[in-house]
């Protein structure tokens, strides 16, 4: 008890004091640990190959961080609601979305903005299906999203007959390749989404309710939290963001390519877990997910810079995922 | 005729497949009355509570408040009618803070759904100060760091957050120390003095007997007795529960 026993005046106390308390809290938190790990990784990679810090390489890292980071935010929203919620379809949705936006613009001559809106509606619709399947039909999300993993990838190949769709308009490419003051546009999109997610997660009632549902769904029902609605919304959000990433990737590659995004769902899950999200739900950090995504991106970039073959990259990232989840499970078991 | 009861349950039946958890249960609750709802494990007490709270819908039967039929379709509706409950397993969220737990399902929000944390923290603190009297933990402490008694008080603070007319306590003392149990007893009496009615569920019949004005006894989903404490004895209540009403006396229903 003891140290928790402070009266409310302190809760509402002077701002400077609050800030100090905030910093002390942050240093002791998982978020701080993950930030330290990221910085160590960056320093190590930079020492091994100073080219890491070249502007060009940092921009490449930024673009890839945006891709993994946006997916990790979506995945975090899904995982936190618990009950076995997970989205295994994000990589395939990335591919389908990129192919569809290219198809709409190039083959059907639909204006760019309209094409983007259409694609985001379609991927959100897929999310709605995943959400309703979990909440109304009691189908485990693992099953429905695994189904979409196969179906969306297959659909992307069927639509394109396996070939990329090229000749995308220049204004569209800006979304993936553009720079504003040396900052890649995808990074700006990532930071915008992160800001909205942080607002949603920490400043509105929804973040608190998501964690409540993930931690104790029966109790959440008893206190009148709209469990069905909120669980469904998280899948819509996740697959909306998957659609957005597909658009960014298509713009970056200048093509709608059915083979992109393979295993991205795993990277998103790994980023989320490395960042402190419990696979069992209830506990999550948006900041942690972004840092987790950055760690995965830096590892990926380091392997490229150090000239290690692509096959080893999969093995390395797979190992990181298993190690991160194992540590997470052990840590939680110890705390329980 | 004006009813003496402000809250009434009429012919409540709840089936889970073949299981009849509540079988045609009717009763009324007076203002500022403590009613002990007792019965063996699986008698149907919690099921009845869940229907009063709108967590479950009755298969058959209705509820009346001030003589008017009410559709309690969700816990939010129950709360707005002045009915709230503290559940057997407390229904808390261990890794959420005290204030998040107290306002779970009923956060105060401004435009864009922005949580009014400052006001909620003050209100949560106020409620806890009244309940806990002595040491009040910081309201942003995770509930998992609290003792059993403190958790109980957080759950009660949540139930008392809104103007409550009928408070249901489902086995509020099963996990508590003797001192903490006494505290709950004092609290229940104090609430009654404020005009709040209480349905008190418990397995320790002696403890319940000291607290309540009336007993409603369930057995295998059926109401087998509804009796004023002054017309019965501890021994009789225990005998009724154990025998499942087999020793029934005609005046009990
Ligand atoms: N959701 C459900 N699905 C199926 N059966 C249920 C459900 N909820 C309760 N039951 C059954 O209904 C009956 C009454 O259960 P209930 O929990 O209401 O009893 P109780 O009087 O609260 O018991 P206890 O004293 O052990 O808390 C039991 O047979 C129980 O198994
Ligand atoms: Mg019960």
C-alpha cells in the first residue's frame, strides 16, 4: 500500500510536479525500455555501417517504418480487445488494396480521390466482416482473417492475372515517394495516424473501454460497455489502415503488385507485441507499437546494409517475433 | 390501489436451453428496505440479478418501477433507472486504474468523446473518501495493486456513482476479512438510512440475518419463501434453504 496512498490534491496538483512524475513514470515503463532498445540498435547498426545515417537510407527506413508502423497501430487496436482477436489478413489486404486502387485508376479511369475512397471502403468492409464474424457469429478471428489472408491474396492475383498494373498517375505516386521538407510523405501519414490513434486511445473513453473489454469481457458487458460495437469497430479500423498501407506501397512501387505485403501481418503483430501489447488483450501501447515497428524496420534495414541474404532476413525476423512473444508471456506469468 | 413496492418483478422466467435458471419468480421491493436474497449454489440468484440489471433479458416476465412497466434492455438503462449492482466477482478490470474502473461504461465525456479525466478523478476520489474513510489510494492506481477490501469498495463506489434507488450486492463479503465484512455491513445500514433499497445476496446466513428486513428464498430456480425477518428465525431460514422448501409453511408465499 503506502506509496499509493496520496490524497487527490496531488492527483490534480501543480503542473511541473505532474510532469516530473510523468517523466519518472515513463523511465520506469515498458515504453522507455523499448525506446532504449531501439536507440541501441540504431547505434549498433550505424557503427557497423555508417551508411545507415545517410539521408537516402534514413528516408528509405522512414518509408518502411511508415508501412510497418501503420499496420502495427491497426493490429494493436485489434489485439487489445482480447478474446483471441488478431488480424492475420493485413499483408494480403495491403496487396489487394494496391491492386484495386491501380485497377480503378488505370483500367477504369476513376479519379484518384474516388479510387482511394472506394478502396478504403472495400477494405473497411472486409474489417466489418471480420468484426461481425467474431461478435455475432462467434467465429474465431484467427479463422476468418486467415481466410482473408488467402482470399485477398488470391483475388489480387486474379484481378491482375499475376502481372503488376503500371502507369499510375504522378499525383498518386506522391503518396509513396513524395517528400515534404525532406520528410517522406508516408512518414507524415504515419505520424498523423499515430496522433489520431493516441488521441483515441488515451484521451477518449474508447481506449479505456477497449482495454476493459480485452481484460474482462464479462465485466465489460455488465457495466454496459458496447462490447459488440467496439470489437467490430477495431477490425474496421485495422483493415482500413491495411487498405491505406496498400495505397502507400502501390504509390511507392509505382504499381499495383499482387505479391507485395507477404508476411506483413506477422511484422505488425511482432511490432505490437515488442511494443508491450499482450496477445491476450487488455494491455497495449500505441507508442510501443510504433517503436516496435521501428525496431523491426531497423533490423530489416541492417540486414540489407550488412549484405545478408533475404532468406536470412525472414529467419531473423521470425526469431525476433518468437523471442518477443516468449519474453512477453514469461513476464506476464511472473507478474500474475 | 397504490402498491407498497416501488420496484416489482412479475413472473420472471429465464431459461438457458433446457436449464430453467429462474422459474416464474415474482416479488416487490419497498423503499429503504434490505432484502436478503438467499438460496443454495445454482438456485438462480445471480441470474435474477443479471436480468434486473439488463445484462440478460427474461425469457418471460416483466419488471415494474413506480407501477410502470420498464424494459431494462441494458445495464445503461438500469443505471438510468437508478438500479445498480455489485457483482459476485466484482466485475473489475485489474490493470485499469481506479478511476477507469469506477467510470467503466459511464465515462463523462465532452465534445469528440474526450474523457473528462479531471472531473472523473475528483468524483471518484469523493466517492472513495466516503466509503474508505481512512486511507484513499491515488485514483490512477491500477486496481490489481489494491487489497480485496479496497477492490470491493471500488466496485461499490462504481455502483453508487449515479443516484441509485435500488442497489444489489451479490455476495459482497465472500472474499473479505472479518473487519472488512463489518465495514460492508455498516455501509449497507448507512445506505438504508439514506433511503436506498438493497437486495443483499449472501451464503453466510447468520451475517445476512443480522442485516436484512426480509428474506426471499430461491431453490432450483423457484421462489420458495418471501418472509419478514420478524416472522421467522435463523434456524427456519437455514432449514428452508437446505430442504428446498420441503418443510414449507403455507404463510411463507
Ligand atoms: N449463461 C448461462 N448458460 C447456461 N446456464 C446458466 C447460465 N447462467 C447460469 N446458468 C445456470 O443457471 C442456474 C442458476 O445459476 P446462478 O448463477 O443464477 O445461481 P446462483 O444462485 O447465483 O448460485 P451461486 O450461489 O453459486 O452464485 C445454474 O444451474 C447455472 O448453471
Ligand atoms: Mg451467484
